[in-house]
């Protein structure tokens, strides 16, 4: 079926992925410090192991202050971060700091519940490393995306000196660059999670979209080999197809499939992808209409939380065994679809781990001068490990 040599493709793709990984999520340059233990690969729950608390170098600078994290650090643009005096005073005394976690919405299905669990789980762990008061904020909106509202919430706390360290889950890659850079310039440590961001923050803890789409395609190609399926007609879709991360996932998926299957046909691409919204009913309706209008389709890629609704539309169109799908993140509906053989894989980006990163990162920074790096890895959930993933989801949402 496939004319292209997959082994050559793997070598080429692997080199590209390594290059991408080396250019993304790099931590700022700082005095040598011990790194925290990485999260256990494949874990769906936040890392519960406290990070190393080996002190960073705090030799007095010529001005008489401390040098090295958390007091100073060289950032990725070459500028120097200097911890705000009011925060430095707290750190010297070991007194409580104000930690803020800002995320995009408290009401997105699947996402919001798992983000809240991640924050709630790791805050006590972080408090054991360094004393902190935690505050989680998120704007309420019908769409689940309110960049201005989210920034306004941050600014309300920032303008009243109620942020000593912050983690932001930005819904867009560029929308929070200005506010993140402003806080870093004012000496407030910033971490970002969940979405590739372009600010001057210490760490961007998330996946790399171009790598994710290629990984999804490789999993699908391996599944096609194992199952003897010859899929040739593909489609891409998502709740917000114009988002940076969605574009990367769709583009690299398409390019990897086209390289392996030269006669593959994409009825749409990242440039005109099916927009499904994040609303369950609207997502199902979008897929039902799409399948009715494209009866030749073999496979649908969903790049966020909507794959379970694609699976439902496939069932109700009596297309089980004819159309397949894949998606991101874990839900009971997706696990059902995987076990039923409609969905090939759910790519778990471990939302709870993302939500829990900031508290631990702030605690490590203030306790020991450690800057936690980006160690996130996708966990593919297939028929082989769906039962384990279901048990882990039960544990998260119990």
C-alpha cells in the first residue's frame, strides 16, 4: 500500500523532531542548579515527588544583592531577570508568597475538570516545598476563549501586588506575550503551560505541536500496517482550527501521511479544516453533516477534545469499520470509541500535569533556585492500554 520507505521517513522525521525539541521549551541560562525529577513517563497524574532543594549559588553580587536564581537569571532573549525587591524580601525570610494560576476557562468539557484537579492536587505538594497561598482564576465565557477577560483578571491582581509567581495557560500563543514579558520585567516569575507561547517566561511546559501531529500520523500508519487497513482519504478538524497548536498538529499530520502514502487525498487541510467548536452538541452536528457530505472519507483527525463526537457521528451514520478517527486528551467517550475500534488513539497531553506544574515550579524556584524544564511527553492511549487509562481517569475525576 505504501510506496515510501517508512524507515527512511522515520530517520528524516526523527531528525526534524529532535531539532524542534531542542528549540522549544528551553529554560533560561542560570547558575548551575540541580534539576527536579522529571514526571514519570505515561503518568496521567501530576508528579508527586518533591523536587530537589539543593541551594543555588547566592554569592553576593557587586551591588551587595544575591546572584543566580531566584534572584537573577539570564533569559532566552539575553536580558537579565531580577526578582522584585518585595518578593526577594519574602524569599530571604522564607515567608509565604502569593501564587496565581490563570487558565482559560472553568467550563470547557473534560479540560476544565482535569485542570482543576491538577491545580488542587499539586498545591499542597508545592506548599511542602515552599510556603505559598494559591489562587486559581479563569474567565467565564460561552466560547471557552476570552483572552481579554483572562488578561484583565491577571492585571487586577498584578496592579495590587497580589502576584509573586504565576503560571498561565494561554489559549493563544501570542495573546499573552505582552503581559508575560511585563511581569518578567517587573521581577515576577512567570511560567506558561498547555500551549506553545512566545514570551520571555522561565519555562513553557507543554507539547510541541509539529511533533504531536507527526507522532499521531506514525501511530496511525503503524495501526494500518497491523490491521491491514488501506486508508486513502483523510480529513482534519478541531474546535479552533486557526490556533497555533491546532495548525501544527494538522499540518505535520498531513505531511507525514502524504510522505508515507503518496496517493493519499486530504479533502481539507489545515487551511480550511472543519471547525467543530468545543460544544458537544455542536461538534456532533458538525461531524454528522461532514460525514453526510463526504461519504468517501476514511479517516478524520480531531486535534482537541471532539473525537468522541466524531465517533458518535460515525456510529449513527452506520459507518463503523469504514471511517476511523483519532483525537487528543482522554475522556470516557474516547475510551469507549477506542475499545469499540472506531478511534485509533487518544493522545493524552496530561492536562492535570500541566495545571499542576506552576505551583511546583514556583516552589522549587524560591526554595532552591531550581528552574524546572519542559519535560512533557504525549501518552498514546490505544486499545492496548485503554483499560489502564480508564482507571487513571477515574482516579483523577473521583
